[in-house]
C-alpha cells in the first residue's frame, strides 16, 4: 500500500475590511515540505466574491493567482506567502494558519480541497446531498447483494425519541430480540456538523429505548475520505464517545455479511 505524504495546506483569504474579522477563502495552496509537490487553486465563484466584496476588481484576484503560482517554487512556508501578499497586494489578502494534511495522491487531494473550500455554494450543497445519497445507495446495494435487504426496516422514524418536530429517520435497521441494530449514512465531506447532530440525537434515542427495556445499536457509515480529514476528526470522536460505531462505506460488503449471519439469511 502506498504511503501517505505529509502536506501543508494554506488558505488564502480575502479581507476587504482590515478592522473587521470577516474574510472569504479565495484560494488554497498545498505544499510538500522537502518534497516535489506544490499547487494552488483559486475560486471561480465570482458571484459570491462580488456579494462579499462588491468593491473588489476580479482582475485583482487573477493577478494574485498568477503571482502565487509563479512563486510556488520558491515559497517555503506561511511566512513567504505572507511576504508576497503584503509586498504585492497590501492588507487586502492574508494567509490562514497552516493545516497539516495527509494524502496518498496530492493531486487528487487538491480536487477535494477545491470542492470543499472554493466550489460555488450551489455545487457544495449538491455535493453534500449527493454524498449522503450515494452512501445510502451503496448500503442498499450491499444489503441486496447478500439477500437481506427485504428483512431490513427502512427510513425508521425517530420522532418518538427526538420530538414531533424532528423528521429524522434512520436509513436501515433490524431487530434481534430487544435490540434494534441500525445503520445510517453520514456525509462528512464538508464539515463535522452532521456527526455532532447525529450524536445528540442518538443519545436521546438510546435513553428512550432503555426506558422501554430495549437497546439501540447504531453504526454510522461515512464516506471513504471522511475519517482521514483533520477537520472531521472531532466529529468522528464525538460519534464514538456516544457509543456510535463508525465504519467506512468501503466496508459495506463486510457489514452486510455480518448482518446476513445475524439474520441467518
């Protein structure tokens, strides 16, 4: 198996008002200390830039991208980036704190970072929805492949435990005695918030089922890249701290086979 490469991520931020704390990420720079890889990506969501900073000239962003790209070979860290920005563009742009990331394929990781930080908001929302639906689809296929899909409960309402105003439903589940074993798709490609929300809901579900003399066992099935993203780590930790098993969608064949054995299908 190929080894993961250690990379540094820098977020280039537009700061139109020096005395205010608001900023917009307009570019990402990834470098491999002591290695060969270095790349930069900039947003193409011009409408969002114009809404955030109506006074900025888009040509100014294009000049910034060209300047950073041409200097990549000589940039060695955040200090070099800051110096370039200050000398060429004043206080209008700055660089966020360095973030350490790991990737087997840095070029592929750039595509993920581009999507997560720079994609137009409509595309980000579409990615979030399709990300969860994609995981649900792979779960369904895996359960069908081993012949247990027909034995699974689908879209299990949890309003009894989470409240009448919460339409939350668990994707799949089956009963063994007084235990309800559940599986729920979780898209964490954008943030940890879905994990935090699920952990909160599951605590209420567990408590409610215990009062009925039953037990709940929940497995969160996450996307293949989620568990290794630094921004998501705290969300994964919160799931596990709340007794939620976290498994990668690439494990679905094994998960489905475990369900088959339990159901003796």
